[in-house]
């Protein structure tokens, strides 16, 4: 990791900055309301932010249900990519999931997103199946990936 970042739990005060990361990262970004609802009303949701020089440059989230962690979002601002920060963020989420008792972690990734798939494979994720027409912006399929955490 090239730069020194800090991780901390996401709060409602972080939502505006997180939405900026989201909009810079995805063609079908989550809304401010979606993040607010996750933080305020979803008891299964856990979100963290990655901070550099006081600025949120990335974030990640998951739902922890019984012994399974389901990654909802992982994003790093485009200008900070290529510095292993996405890997650091995923490792932090995986550690958090383990600490909360998760035995497995799952996520969906666009079938065309080979960079992300490569990272997930490096972290031990394996292909689990395809969700047809999963993404609402262009109906691209999602690759479901899984990893055992313990």
C-alpha cells in the first residue's frame, strides 16, 4: 500500500463523501437515502470508510447474517486506485466479518470486471455461480464469488 490510510466505522456524517466515492465508481450508484437506511435501520449492515489526509477515499460494506457476510459495496476513488487500497479495504472487511463470527463471505461482481475478480481471487474467493441480468443499468450478469473465512 503506497499511502497511509486509516479505517473507521462509517457514520451518517460520512454519507455525502461516501456518495461522491459511489458516484465516481459505479454506473448505477446507490443514493444518499440508501446509505442512510443501511446505517440507521439495517441491523445486519456494517460499513467502514478509508480516510487519507482527512478525506474519505474509499469505503466498504457488508451484511452480517448468522455466519455469513455478504459484501454490498466496495469502492475507492479513481485517482487512488492501483495502490492496493482496494485490497486493504477488502482485507479489513474480511477481518471484521471473522470478528463477528462469519464463516463465509460472498459478493457479486460484474462479469466484465476482471480487475476486481482478480483481486477477489487473490484473497481466496472462488466462483460460485452467475446471477443473470443482475445489474439494472445494463442488465449485465453478475459473477457470485465465495470465500471461507475460517
